[in-house]
C-alpha cells in the first residue's frame, strides 16, 4: 500500500495503471489499486503485488477462509485531480 500510495501522482490518464491485489479463498484478487507508471516501475509493482497475493492466498488457505467465488473485472485506471484512481472515465 505504501509503495502504491507514493506512486499515485499523475498528469495524464496514460500514466495510470491498475494492479490486482489481495487473494480470495476461491481464487482471484480481492480488488485493484491504481498507480502511476511514471512514478513506479510496473515490473516492480507487479512483483510486489504478486508476492502480496501469494501471502494472502496462503493465509486464506491456512485459516480455512471462504469467499464469494466471482471474478472481479479489472476496472482500469485514470488520472483524476493529479492522482491515479481505479475506474474508467465516464461519458
């Protein structure tokens, strides 16, 4: 969260990216976070997110958690008030 929070500044939609975070017990991410590819390396962010997903999945398995089994679509990311946020711009 700290890395993504520091890497949220943007000036244009093209700078923003989204990354899957968390892990549901039945598979898939629990959500998506937005960040600026200008402020953080997409490869580094994806590696951190993958590690976090693996830890969350292991924790869910170890604690026998259950979760709703529906897939979350990637909402994309855009620049809003100089900060990357998830979601696409409206019409």
